[in-house]
């Protein structure tokens, strides 16, 4: 990771992964990726990292006892089970 | 995630502002789950997450009158919850990182030093219970500022703009921090998954 293009890539990495870059810059990075295996691996594993976090997000569930205490704290117990 | 986001705009702001308790209970019903999850991701402790949950809705109830409607109600709740989480982290004596280390992490883009292609690992392996635990712990190793951006963007699914409103940061600062957080996590996951690969006896391509 020490020639100029690798640095260019490093600075624009997140935007590149998000598809957020200008066409020109994007094309330049694509060209670089063709002959720089290291950057290719960094990009691939970065994408995979983001993918894994997205795929493993837990559903937003409040444990029942936590929810009960929340409603009690706000003095809204009477509404606890009326919505769900 | 988007389903919940769509639902919040169905709330009547007028009713909420007028102190309609049933409407507020409905808001809590829809949003307690994401606020609790945010607390768990930010502090990794069920008791802290519960405190954040309660404080968030107490403040929301108290300050609804000040809500100006410029951001969405959900972004406003995320903002309160994230502030509560960051305050609680600061209050703790045993923050895992020193202030200096935090600054380094926030300001410097980290050069990747682990170049191992672990993408070929079977998905089953990458999403095992153990791998998930490791991924969760990796998030806890981010500095609080990076963690907040990562949790809002990549766990809660907020847009860059929503995250910038929730954290009172410029959009470019959100992008920079997200990039650093993801790179740091990539580094940590690489350390973990390359070990898994070695254990499996898979050839480590691109290791120089
Ligand atoms: Zn390169």
C-alpha cells in the first residue's frame, strides 16, 4: 500500500464502496484495482465487512421486562399491551 | 429498518405536543426496540441500555414542545438516545481507550496492514454465533465517536443526512468517520477471519 494510487484509493474508499464518487474518479480507481491486488483485497474485505454487519443486525426487540419497566417509569402502564 | 422509519411519520405531532398519553405510548411501543438496540451497541451492557432507553423517552416527553419538526421525529429520538449514550460513556471511569488514542483513531485514516482475502470463507462460518460475538466486540473497540456514526449508519440504517442531524455533525464528517470506522472493523475482522482460514487450512491468497 505505498504507491500514490493506493493512497488515492484509501481516501476515497468509503465513497467508492457507497458508489458515491464522480465517474472520473471511479474509473481511475477501477483501473488501479486491475493491477493492484492489495487494494482489491482491501476493497473486497471492506465490502464484506459492511455486508456482514448489515446481514446480522438483530431485530429491534425490547425484552418484555425492560419494556414493562419503561412504561411504568413513564406512568403509561395502562397502555402497555394495547398497541401490540 | 425502513418499515419502522416509515411508521413514525404516522404519528400525530399535534397530539404528541398536546401531551396525548396514548399517542406517546404508541411512539414508545414502535421506538423502544431501536433505542434499546442502540444502547446495547453503544455500551454493551443491558443495564446501561435500559437506562438510556428510559432517559431517552423521559427527555422526549419533556421536550416534545421544543421539537421543531425540521428533522423527522425518528431522527430526533436517535439524537436524544445517542447523546444519552455518549454521556454515559463519558461518565464511566474505565473507558477502554485513552483520550489520545481516541483522537488518533478519529483523525487519522488507518492504513490497512492486514491484507488477507478472507472473502472465500463459507458464509455459514462468517455468520456463526462466535463470529457474531466477535463482530459485536469489534464495534465496542471503536472510539465512542466512530462507534456512534457506525451504529447509526450501518446498524440502524440512517442516511448520511439523518446521521448528520442526529449527531450535529457535517455530512462530510459523517462520511469520514464512517469510513474510518469501517476500515477499523475491516482490520479487526481480518485478524479474526484469517485465523479461521488458517484453522481451516485454506491457502491465504495475497498475503505478502
Ligand atoms: Zn493499490
